[in-house]
C-alpha cells in the first residue's frame, strides 16, 4: 500500500470515527429529550423545553451535534471514502454526491434535505418558536438518515478493506 493510499485510509477512518461520535451524542440527547417530551414537539412542549435549562442544554447538544455530523459527513467522510477507493474528488460537490448515489451510498435529494436542516440551524431557534420547533422536529425525523448513511459507509469500508 502506497503512502497516499495509507493517508487516505487514515483520513477515512478518522472521519468515520468523528461522524459516529457525533451520532452517539445525538442519540444521547434524543434519549434525554424523548423521556421528557413527545415528538413532534407541540408549542407547549417547546416552551417548556426552552424554559428548562437542563432540557435546553440537551436541545443545544442535539442541534450542535446534528450540524457537526452533517458537516463532517459532507466535508470529510464522502471525499475520504472516494479517495480511499482510488477515485478523483477534484470535482464539484454535486458530482461527488452523484458518484455516491450511483454506488447507492445515499440519495442526492435526501442529502439536500439534511443540508437544508443544517442551514436552518444557523438561526437562533429560541427567539423564533416556529423555526425552533421545525429544527428540533426535523432533526428527530432525519437523524436516522444520517445514521443510515454512516452505517453504509462503515459496512462498505469493512467489505472493501479500507477500515
């Protein structure tokens, strides 16, 4: 194995580990919030959540980790996986997504839905009740898609010997 192949493999393993860490933290925060509230959140539950400092901390963790996981997967995992497979990634991001869709690692449309949630997170959700509810409810609905994508990368890496 050449030096560059080893470097790409290590980068992939690192990105995969980082994504899985974020997803575990998402699960922890979801577990804590699910024990106190029914999802999708109602206005009353959202108000109760945002006025309870402990629950708000878990909501903040959920939002932060979802954003970090989505960023890590899109910016690091996709490219490092393709590089470890010997593919060129010096191309537009949409072409990278299309390459991954061709090998059934993800759906481009689903990825853009996840990215839209990530973009909404940039706003302060506590001051906008409707936006806050949409963000938290969206994360709860779509977190499993992130988990499914990362699981496919883990499985494929094991099958191909890059992890």
